[in-house]
C-alpha cells in the first residue's frame, strides 16, 4: 500500500467517527426542532393518466400539481371541486405529454378532505375524467384568522377574520363573487348589505 493511501485511511479511521457523530446529531436536531409537517395525502382515480406530483393545503387553498403521463397532449375541459373544495382554477388548458397541470381550489377552514374532478380530452379526442381525492389539515391549530379573501370565504356565511363582518359585508370581499345568502354571480361590491334599523 502506498503512503498516500495509508495516510488517507488513517485520517478516516481517526476522524471518520466524528463526522458520523456530528451528522447524526444534526439530523436528530433537525427532526426534533424543525421536523416536516404532515403533508396532505391525495390520490388519483387513474394514476396511469394523471400522476400527482405534489399537493399542499395552506391558507385555505388546496394546490395540486398533476403530471400528464397519457403519452400525448391533453386539453382540459373543466376542473370541478367537491366535498370541501370550491372555486377551482387551473393552468394551463393544454398540457403536453409529460407537462404539468396546476390546480388551486378554495378549501374550508377546518380539517377537510375533498375531491377535484378533472375532465379532459385525450390525444385521441375522447373525453376522460380523473377524480383527485384527499386533503389534510388546512391550518395549524391556533393560527390567526386568514381573512375573507376567496370566493368561497366570501360566500359561506362566517366571519373568517374576526372583524364582525360576514361575507360581502366585509370590504376584504370586494372583487370576489358572493354566493349562498347573496344572489349567485354578483361581485360583492354589487351587493347592498341589509341595513339594520334602530
């Protein structure tokens, strides 16, 4: 054995245990102090066509990233939320083979699973449907109110930010569509809240 190789082996034998020990301690500290939060769990009704690449539920918004693995281009026809998810938006409309589709839906302020139905035309022109189901904790317990800042939050009949103003009565809802107790399709600034008589 040459002298350089022997010196390298002696170095590893002398200091290698210290490197392993330091790495282990740092790993344990990271896990105990800043461990990852439990990710929401989502599943696809047809994972051989639309594969879930990632999902998160933060600030009452569920974000789901799907990858087109159909082998051809797809054209998304509609994305509809249900069982807890509402006001879904998506980009892009046309997804190339291997490309990603990002979906964002409003979600209620509690632990709630939901589902998203994705209708699309495959490369052969056939209408397909995939159901994405799942969810997780929307907000950590004790989190401050998030405000009235989505169409769903501006229509579900609750004061979400603690200012005693509900839905379209809250100025935070201006620009969002009021539904539920207000006429469907009207923006909140078009709705005249009922005035109390004294």
